[in-house]
């Protein structure tokens, strides 16, 4: 289980701090998609705030709901180009449309330990097997013992379930059935980079929950990584059981030290 992120991951925009976003909201994929489609790739954090609160881009019914929506989206995704993980998401978003749900989920689990507590359950569950919201609630309770009420845990389980439906890991019907997702160059780039920041190297990258969330064999991950390399998102050297993946060009592009 991924517990506390390492310092390099925290510096990149990950978080170990409890957030109530997963007890109140889902992944918010639709809201994020609308926001990023309507704003410039070089928008500032004030531009995102203005779009949600002043312009009511997301069509919320009251000023209070607009403000809460902004706060939850900010907690979930940062909405600030000064935060490297959001700048990475923004850079890859329009370049890999098929990977958007998975990239949004990866950022969500990176920044929210409540959602992150569900990763092992999801990656260990075989396709066509069910996962109940109660199982997610139980996982949150184990990660945050004696902190949340039964009502809050129930809400967290329901929101986490909905988040994995949005990412494609769970079917839409209840009880929710585990489905396979499809890795893409952008989602592979993000998963490998997060795994790297969290201390994994070489072939061990494939064993991390971050990469396992992509439901793909090492061969598939390598194929998508090579496509990502052709697009300038990472550098890969692979011979036999020796694998080296670096992100110098990508980190330079988002202005992050490496």
C-alpha cells in the first residue's frame, strides 16, 4: 500500500495531508474537462478561479456552490501552474485525450490520501469481480483510524466508487464490476514519473500501484513508453532486464528541477 509519499513526490505536488474532498466530491472529471477545455494552456491560477467563481463556467446554482466547487477542484488538481503535477497534467491533457480519465485519476490519488487508500483494492481485484462502496469505506477507515464518523466513511466509500467509475476502472451499474482500463502514452508517462518520484527505478516501476492502475502488462507499458519517448515526454533505455527511464526533457518543459 502507498502510505506516505516521499519528499520528491511532495515537492512535485503530491500530498500526505488529509483532505475532505473524497468525502464530499467524486473525481470531478466532468468539471475538470469543462474547465480545461475553456481555459488557455497558459492560464494562471487566478484565471481558473475567475472562470469558476466569477464567470460560473461550471453552471453552479449559487455563489456558495461556485466557491466550494473551486475549492474542491483546487484540492484535487491544484489548478496552479506553479505546482508541477498540475503543469504536467495541463501539458499532457490535450495531447492525449484518450488518457484524460486515467491522468485525472493519477493526479487525484497523488494529491489525496483518502483516494490513495483505495489503490491496492482496485489493482488487486480481477476483472468482472465486484467492489462495493463498503469495501472502500473500510479501506479509508483502516487508513484513518478513529478519525471519521460512520456517516463520513459511508460518503467516502460512495464518492471513491464514483471516482473509479469515472476513470473507467468500475462499471456504471451497482454493484460495481471491475473493468480493465487502457493505458495511453500520457497516462504511462504520468504513472512512471510519479512512481519514479516515489522512489522506484528500473523494472520495479512496473510493480508500483501507480503503474498497476493502468491494468497493463510490462510489454504494453513499454510500448506506450516508447511512444511517449517519440513525443519527447521521457527517455527510455531498455536491454534485457535492464531498464532506465528518465524525464529530463519533460521536467525541463514544465520548469521542474531534476
